[in-house]
C-alpha cells in the first residue's frame, strides 16, 4: 500500500487537472453565450437559429456533465 500511495496521488492530480481543463472550457463557453441576447426586431429565422443553438448547447453541456460524472465514478 505504501508504494501505491504516491502513484494514486499522481493519478488524482492528473484527474483533477483534466477536469479543471474541461471546466475552464465550459466556463469560457458560458461567457460566450452571454453575448446571445434578444434584440427587438429580430427576424423569425434568427429566433429559430438562436433557439436551435441553445438546444444544442444544452445537449453538449449535459453530455459533458455525464462524462465528468462517469469519469469520477470510474475513478472511485
């Protein structure tokens, strides 16, 4: 057990580092979405495109969350 501990600690740090990169990317994506605002006088196709983008972003975020959750479950 004593010999395995440093290796397990390195694995934990690697896991945390990978997740930090993923979370940083998600944070940057969220900041980009703040720029999507409804503006008076938008055309119907613009509203449709915006709704489609929100739907796709939601699916991606859900997939990222599930991936992180599965990775953390596998790690434990």
